């Protein structure tokens, strides 16, 4: 059974180093989950990917949630979700704080 911190850190790395949206994350997710961690099989990943495409929301986030749930249940899904979205959230928050500070600057 995988530790929640391992799941979080794996998806945090994917979220931090991927630019270009959810589809750009998929090769990194595949490499991390199938090749490196061996959490799921290739066919399982393709099935999860198909399911992630069929529901509303970003494909990378949906895939992370499904994989996290498969690996560790509800807590794994939450860890994967937080790991995937934390980098984007922090970057947008920093930009918002910066622009709030210079908003009144003529």
C-alpha cells in the first residue's frame, strides 16, 4: 500500500514540471505511474484515461483522482488531486498578490 505523501509528491512533481495543459501532463503521468512506480498497468491506465475524458473537468486532474483512488482509495484521490493542483494554485496566488500590490500604481 502506497503512502499518501508518496502519491502527493508524485503528482506534485507532475503538476510543477508540466506546461501546456492536461494533455501535456499525460506522458508524465504515464511514465511516473506505470514505468517508475508500477502502480497500475498500461491497459488500466488507458481505461482510466478513457473514463477521465468522458467526464467534465481537466483530464489531468480527473486522471490523477482516478489513479489516486485506485491506489489508495478516497484519501489517495485527495492526495493526488492536491498534488496536481497545488503548483498552479500557488503560482496564480503569487501573481494575484503581486498584481494586488501594484494595482493602484499609475
